[in-house]
C-alpha cells in the first residue's frame, strides 16, 4: 500500500513539472515569426523634410534722427493765396529732394507733407498790405506718419506807393492839359486839381497786389526740432 502511494506521488510531481516547462524550440520560433510579421506590417512615419523653406524674416529697422535746422525743399500740391485762402485751410506738398543723414536717406523725395493756413489777409483799398502764412506739421513716408515742428512760410505784398503816386500824377497831368486848352493858366490850375482828384479816386478804388502761391510752387521750410524716424535696414 505504501509503495502505491509513493508511485502516485511521483506521478503527480512529474505531471506538474512537465506543465511548467518552457515551450519547445519550434514554438519559440513560431512566436518570433509572428512578432516579426507584426512589426513589418506597421507603417513607418515619413521623416520630416529637411529642405522645408525657412520662415520669412521680419523686417528690421534702425532709428535715424534728423537734426533741427535741416531744410525741407517742398513743391506745393495745393494753391495758397491771400485773397482766396482761409485760416485753417488744408495745405499739402511733397518733398522735392530727399533728406539724407550720414549718407542714409532718411526721407525720400515724394514724402508727403501736410499742414494748414495760419493767416490770410486780402489787400486793402486804402491801407493794409496783403499777406499769407502757412506751414506743415506732418510728414508721411510709406506707411509711417510723423508729427513735425517746422518754420512757417510767410509772405507780404510789396508796397504800391510808387504806383499810386504815378496814377495821381498821370491824372493831374491830363487835367492840366485839358484845363489849359479850355481856359489858359486859370483853366490849367483848375484842371490840375480836378485831374489829381480823379487820380486819387482811382487809387482808392483799386486794391493793392495780392500774395499767391500757385500749385507747383517751390517753397522751403526748416525743422525747428529734431525728428527721429524708423528706417528699414536693407
């Protein structure tokens, strides 16, 4: 009986040991083959293109300061006149020549300048000379706009006293001739007075010269304060 129990125990031990042994070489080879096929079937991601275009570089700028006292040569786009312009009327012009600082073009020709009329007085009949004054307070170059401080452009009409005296003299001379023909010396004296009065009347009825700046007129102003601007680096 004891021998039978020993035999049964040995059979159980052998059975357990066989069930826990690793697979045969054939089984291991089959599993490896499955793994290889699975890896081959998985799609590979394409490598990133090495020749992708570089991102566009942002434009670079540098500051340039135009010193006070720099002249600005301008060509008027709008007309200005003492007898037609009004205070605060808009005035525009363009730079006729570039502004260069240290060999670098700070403001190209064609830069737009805008401003307004400060004063406009028509010539008077008896007294008062015609005068006009205007200026610019903004510059626009490309997409950039700058506020500037620039000298006014002013002009006053020339006095007309010589021409007025000439008109009176002509009137008196004509009157003297007419009076002499009509009544001798006495008539000449009367004619002179009448003629002078007529000449003076002509002066009073006529206005003096006006001040005009037609479109296309070349004018010049000067920066009163430094102007710092952004210039692109090429």
